[in-house]
C-alpha cells in the first residue's frame, strides 16, 4: 500500500475549525521521493503522448444520440440505458440513478463513453449514463453570457433522462469528468441544484477561481459526496476547503482507496458526507477507474430531498439485505404475483414464546417509488426493531397505486389479501394494525381506511396524498367508526405536487377531524424543532395535523419514530370495535 505522503506537493492534516489558510487547512511539505522513471499522465489526468493507454470496455455498447432544445438552441448528448431499464424502473424506480460523464477538451463524448466504460457499468449496475456534447469552443464553465449556457444544457439533459424513463424528479445524479470536463462537473455541483447532484468525481480539475472566490452565502447550500483526483502538483486546496466547509466535516483519515493514497474528510455521524483527495498515477478515462468511483462513492450514497434550506441530506444507500428485510413475490390470488418486503424484529421468537402477539404496520411508497426506498427513507424497521413490531412495505405494480374509490379497487384487495397473509404467517395482534404512506401511498392509506376503518387502531397518512374531495360522498365511505389519524405536510409543498391537491387536502382534514372523529374545539399546539402539530382530542378520537418547515413533498426526517411514540403505540382496537388508549 502506498503511503499518503505520495500525494506529491502537500499532505493535508486535520485542522478542526481553524488551521492555516482561509479554508481551514494547513499544508506541510511531503517527504522527498524519487521521481518516476517516466511520467504517464499529465496534470489533468490525461495519458502522456506515447504512454500506454487503458483498454476500453471489452464490448462497445450502443449509445443513443438525443437532442434537446435549450434556450432556443439544439444541444446533443449520448445516452446509455440498461437493456432492462423498464423492468428496473418498475422494480425500484428510486434505484435507477443517473451518471453524467463530461468529456475533456479535445475528446468527443463518444470517445469518453468508450474510454471510461460507463456504459458497461450502467448495464451491470442498473443506472443510466449520459455523455453531453460540448460546443467546439469547449465547455462554458464560467457561465459567460456571450456563449451557450452549458449549465442549463446539462441540467436539462439530466431532467430529460429522468422524464424519459419515468424516474423521480429528485433522483440522485452523479457528475464526473477530467480536465475541462472535471471543471464543468465541479461547477455544476457547486452552483446548479437543479441537476440534483449527489456526488461529484473530478480528475485533475478545480472549479473556476471566480466561483471558489465567491462569498459562501452567494452559492447554494449543499452537502456533497466529493472525490478529487490529483495527477499533478496542485492539491486543489481551495476547492477542498470549499467542500470541507459545505459538508461541515469534523473528522479525517488517511487510508488508501483501492491502491490510491487518499485523504478523506468526513462527518463522523454521517461518513458518506465526505471530501476525498486521491493521488492518481494513471489516466482518468479507464473502466477500472470508473468502476472504483462507482463502487467506492457513487453507488454508496443517496440524497433525500428533506431539507429545503440545505438541498436535502446525504445518506448511505441501503439494499434490502442491508436493512434486514425479506423480499416476497407471491400470488395471493391466482395469476396475480405481487411483491412486498417484510421486517420481523429479532425478538420475535422470544415474544411469541412468551405468548405475545406483535403489532403490524404497513407503509406504502409513493408514485415512482419502491418498497425498498420507502423502507430507506422512513426507517420504520428501525423503530420496529426497538419496539417489537412487524413492518410490511408493499410494492405497487409499475411503481404506482390505484387509489380510486371504486368498490373493486385492486390495490385495496391486495392489501386485504396481504393482511390475511401476514396473519397466517406471523403471530399478529389483530387490535394493533396500523397504516402509513408517502404521497400516493398516503392516498392509498386514506382509500383503505375510509372503507375499512374497523381494521385499524390508528393510521398515519403522512406525508401529503389525498383522495378527491368528491370521494367522501361515495356510499362505501364509513363515518361511523372513530379512528385516530395523523396527517402532515411540508411547509414548502405545492398543491400540484401531491394527489388530491388543495381541495383533496381540505376535504381529508375535515373528514378525519370533524366528520369521523367529531373534534370541533380548538387544538393544542406542539412545537418540536421543525415540526408544528395541531392536536385535536376533544371528540371521539385523536386527530393530528402537522406542518414541517424547510421541506417540500418529501418524507419528514424522524417522522416514523415521532408518530409511533406520540400516537400509534398508544392505541388498540378492541374486538367489539371500540378504541382503547394504552
């Protein structure tokens, strides 16, 4: 393993909140080392003429040339999507990321795709890769108004890809490039929140000096997973300092990644929020380097859009296995295979041996979501591990739900079948069944509960997703059974972002608060950090309405624990249909 001091001109040492220089870093000379017999890369990580180049991907995969209009001008980019992208999207739309690879000066987008091997990786790992084409004059990294707006072009290209494949508008996007392409990648990560960048990997490149010299308050506030590769003498001190400050890093290690000497600044409580600097002694454009970037950075991090004041938050990407979930695909009705994830707490056998039955909670994903992503963002299984209940994350066909008020709604029937399946399979406490959902999954929660309120001890249709206002006049809607309800929305949510809109939201609030639960007096107000909650508890059953600040249409951080502790765990539905407060 190479020692970190091979980072050439300088080593970086932790400086806490201070240290030498304006960016919080102190630099010390590296011990002298003999020069290599022959340089193989330039300062911007290109192969030196005559040096052996990395072999391109073993099989050239076909690229699709796409054209979009940006500011009245036709712009082009090449695209590679996995052959089974439609199936991947239906299975986990939130797992199909986008990688934007930006070619260097003097290199074509097609050559960039061939040399980096990103298409091969996209096929293997299940993401979409795009290769924007710069104008003959190169990338307009400085946003010169007299030239084509490349920032707007790449933001538009990433959005077009998400739309084409039915991916969520907030889908994680990753930026990478070498030389001038790396400059462009850094500029986009720092300045363009619309590209939805979650991570950036640049080779021999730093953002424009004018950008790095801007006052911090003039740029968007955003954490970012950053990997810088140094091929020359420049350790990109100012850029490293910029990202270190943006990420609020408070720890550092010096440990090789692969065979590359690397220093990593990170947040102790959230290590994926990191800034890496690695010494690279080979050309940037190679399949091996692209694989390293994916497997050691891009594939390990996801951004949740859960904080408008700071461009969301970064989290470790988690698989079904990482979360301790079991995947089931089974036909609960002839010829209708359905899919769901189940979490059973480790104390299940012990509790059953003691003669106990466990509460059961269903959490439904939103449109273009997935059971896995609902688990990842909500973390209901973490609460279930601590509190001893079972969680089921159902998955909708083609990543969506049918929320119509029709009596034969197929997803309502799916839920009823799944509930019976859980009761057959596990020791379930019939009086402690709960529903929760996100967006369209919230609408489905409402849809099930208006017809079958007797099945539940409480529901938490949070965050926004509603039935149409007219739905509540349908004869299948029951108003005779009291039901504790917790609804919520983000302070910055737009009515156009959630099912039902303003009319549906107003109707749902009135239905649960007044029509069903008969709460007419003034509420108590509880303020907990970003959460302001109206608590109505003078009628037949409790009703809560929560607003969370600095968030749009997204899952509210810590919401599962909050709802369980403050409402759900307190209720039971007795066999005679009455509610019991525990």
